[in-house]
C-alpha cells in the first residue's frame, strides 16, 4: 500500500496523464448532454430516387420501409448508389411499377432487396393473409448514442493500457528501471503495483463515464461493474506486456497503436456488419474488447441474454493473459534475481 | 549544403533502423493484410431468414429463404436474433411472429418480406451501375481506411519519436552551430518518412487490392499518400518540438487518434453524414484517399491548393520553431 502511494505520487505531477484518464469522462459529459442522435438510419434500408419521378404513393410506400433520399438527376442518383460507403438502392419509375438500380457491390441482404423490391411493390395492395405479432424492444433505443457510449467506455478502459506501458517505458528510458533492480523490491510486487495503477485508473475513468452516460437500473450495476473490472484488468495487463517487450518509446507507441486498433476496430466492424449467427462472428471473441463491447451494448439496450457468456470470455482472457505474463515475465525476473 | 544533406539523410535512416521503425511498419503491414484477407473480405450481411412452423403441412411454398421449424418454441428461439422472421401456420389466420429490431421501418419491411417469401418470389435483374463486385469494394474500402490510419499514425509518431531521441541526445543544440540550414534538417526527415510511407502504400495496395488492379489507381493513391504523409509528419514535428517529452506527446496523440479520426471512420464506413464534418480537415483527406482507391477523380483544385498551403505553412512553422528552440538551447 505504501509503495502504491509512491506510485500515485509519481503520477500526480504528470498532469497530462491525469488528463488522459479524464478525457473519456469529458466525452461522457458531452454525450450525456448531446441531443438524441438519429442512428436508426443505419439499420434501415436506404433508397434513392430522382425528383418528380416516382408517384406520391410510391414515395410514401418506400418511406414506410426505409429512408428515401431524393436526387436532382439520374446521374447524381447513380453516383449515390455507387458510393462505396452506403448500401443505397436506386428506385426508378417504370410502366405499372418500379425498377431498381444497384451498384453491384452490395451485401447479400441489399442485393436481394434490390432484386425483389419491384415484386414486393406490386404485391403491396394484396390483402394481408397473416396476423402479425411483433414483440417490441424493451426500451426505445438510440443506437448511435449507445455505440458512442460503448466506444467511449472501451477507450476509457484502454487508457489503463496506454498509461501502464508509457509509464514502464519511460522508466526504462530514464533509467529508473535500473534503479528498481537494486531496490529491495521483488519483481512481482513491482509488477503488481504497476498493474494496480493502470487498473485503478481505468476503472475509475470507465465507471465515472458509465455513471454519466448510462442511466443504470439497479440490476445493471453489478454486471456493468464486473465488465469494467475485467476489461480494465485486461487492458492494464496488456499495457504491462507492451511495457516489458518494448525497448523504446517508439516501439511502445507502435505497439499501443496496433493494440488500439485491435481493441476498437473489430468490435465496431463486427457489430455493424456481421450477423450474430455468422460463422465469422465468434472470431471476434479473440479480441477481449469485443466481449466488453457487446456486453456494454446489450446492457445499454436493457438486455442481458448473453452477458454471462461475455463475462466468461473476458475472464478466460484475463486468466490466460495473467498466467502467460507471470510465467514468462515475472518468472524470468525472479530467476535473474 | 547538399553534402551535409546526404549525411543528414543517412543519419535519419540509421535512427529509424535503430528504432526498429521499418520492422514495425512491416509488422503493421502483415497485421493489416491478414485482417483484410482472412476476416474483412468474408464480412457480409446475410438475407433475412424466414422460419416456418407448419405442423399440418398447409403451406406448399418452396423457397431458398425458408427454413422449417419443428415447434413453436424452435420458431421463437430462431427469431431471437431480432432479424429472422417466424411464420406460424398452426394458428388461424397464420401468424407472422418476430422480435422488433428497434427500427420500425425495418420491421415493416421484414413482415412484408416474410409474406412475400411464401408466394412465388421472382428475382429481377436490376440495372448495375457500379464497376466492382463486393469483394473488390471491401478490399479497396478497408485498404484505404487502414492506409489512412497508418499514414496519419506513422508519420506523426515516427518523426516525433526520432526527434525526441535527438532532443535527448542534444542534437538540436549541436545543430545551432553547424553549417546546415534548419530547412535541410527538416527536409531530410520529411524525405525519409515520405519514402517509407510511399513504399508502405505500394506494398499495402499490391497485397490487398491485387497487382494488376493497383497499377491503375496507384498514381492517384500515391499522390494522396504523399500529401497526407507530409502534413502529418510536419504536424508531428511541430508537436514534438513544442511538447516537453514523448510521454506527453504520445498521450496527446492518442487523444487525436481516437477522437479525431473516429468520426471520420464512422462516416466513411456507414455513410452517416454530419454537417460539421465539412469543417473536419481529416475528413477531406480521408475522402480524397478513398476516392483515389475507387478510381474517381480524387479531389478538386481548391483541395490541392489548401493542401499545398497547409504544407507550406506547417513547414514554415516548423523552421521557425526549430530556430527558436535551437536559440533557447543556446
């Protein structure tokens, strides 16, 4: 405990370090007071049409099943359809119906929509032969806001990794690492102290951000806390790995960069584009942040179906990484001593 | 002057070699390529599946989109992904059962699709206006995104780390009395990073877009890569001289990387557009890079003008600040 106090004293002078942990909190405040963002557009099909081409009835039909963007000319419509960032389907009038334009590079789902839309349009007036039961989502969801919150929280947890690795590398560069070797302190307790710093920082930062962004119900608090603890622990452990294996600041920074990509990009890409049933989806669990990210998204949506699974995955990551680290690194350190 | 310049160049390359810069760039290249080739190209959004529970065999529809469920419970479980559609023929009238996806319009479409699948659904051939298939698009898109991230990161960080090392070694102080101009000092660093970035661009594009396809787009891509590399290196140089140590710099960088480039990526990946993005300088650089990968006329004349002006201003600023720093160091 005494030693941890010295470590804290050491970072107290580094204002920018403290700022790093505060940063997600600041973003959390911004998100908290940001008006609800409309993200529904992402999960809705987008259609494009040319001004004054479609009838009013067709327009309102298209608007009832997706988002419709109007373009001035057919050329601009084709450009819009061809934009690689979107999966827009162009809709044009044809005798007694509609026809569609695709760019040819769409996902399977949108390709099928494009191919079958004219027939669905023709069938729109048929009498419904089915009764419909649509169970609503438990809460009204604002997915973009959720995505931002989850990203900010994952970043907050990630800060422990950055902090730890930078702290260790700069100690190496300043020569403190050599001084540490002759101090009467075991490698294990040194590592535990370092681990504790990033871990505590990550937890505090993530919890404050979570408190600001999420209106937590009582039942959500403990799973959220568990998620944060496990992820912050993994992040701070990864930070120790980087700190140990990087010879200089530059190597460390590049490693942090790679880890940052692995932490933030896969969960978002998988979440946005891959269906949960897909065979590729479980691959994303190889990255510990994915489980944390999905867990957060689920909590935000007021569900907890797979939360147990995510917590187990995070625990497995935590245990495996801890074993690996203490066998390889700390073991080697105590042998030398 | 030029003899001095070649020595400076040699020194910078050596510094980068000793900092394992090239090795790390190679590792990044391998990481990105593996991700693109093994994971990203397989990413797809599948069709809505329709699950049919029909114990009395009332429905004769045959379609590749229909899966049979053997009980109501199985139907419910299959629909729990909030995407699949269940049709229960044991009820009268038959019931469409689904969990809301959260988007009302999508739900309406799903219900309509579920009904339509049970009728004879014919697929029309729509007009195709694009020139790429899905895999080509995915490859180009993600390569553009990774390259953008890598260039803004490596140029910015790499130059700064070299400069911080030199600062520690007292190189800036020695430069104050050497007969080498400040501009040459900066230029040699810029040249080394520009070259390494351009080589990285070529390799990343060749590996992930394919050699024959990349030949047509490489000139435009290299132009954008050059602009980005110069701007980011100079920004890195300025920050490295102004901030006191590398730790502070790296944290500042992290903030920049996460919070400045995330909106750009989100907009790039999803097509969401915000008005304020027009004022985000990275957004324009990113759009130009992406257009270059898709073989479109990359950017307008004012864009290049602004880029050149930005590079000139940054270069002037770097010279000025370096001179001030050298004077301060005595």
